[in-house]
């Protein structure tokens, strides 16, 4: 786990934002994967609430966080209903019917990607 995320006094939303800022362009993750990484496996809904609160902050790439099936479930919280899809497509992620295609290839798992050697 990234050392800065290990601060137990840090607000949960802030911990979520730190992880989301690490998602590379052209990749996406799920609410549950972030919750699991933060040691709060059953808190994927809280991660969703954090993303809802983050849409106005351009430093947080909230468009890269979707549900476990790659569905753009948070799209209604963006300035327009198509903004989330447009942002993902600008990073060469293919979307059809509000779902990331080939999600397994695009998926970024913080528990693996941020593992300390």
C-alpha cells in the first residue's frame, strides 16, 4: 500500500482521491477495487459517493472509475450525461451502450498496480 494512503487519520474521500489520481490514462478501475485496496472491501458505495463529490475537481479523473462490470454508472453526476463517455473515449477506451468494451484489458487494479515490492 502506498505510504501516504496508510495514514489512518486521513479522510476516506481523500484516500480515494489519492488512488484515483494514480489511474493511468487509458485505464479504468471499479469502486470495489478502490475500496478493497483501501482495506474497506465493503465500502464500494462510499467510493461512489466520493466520486460524486469529485466531479467538479479537474485534478481527480473520476471518469476512470466505473462499476465492477465496466458500466458508466456515475455518468449522471458529470456536467452532461455524455461527458464521462467522451472523457474515456478521448483516452482511447471504447464504450458501447454505456459500458467499457474489453473491460478486463482496460481494468487497473490498485491492489496489484500499487503493490510495494
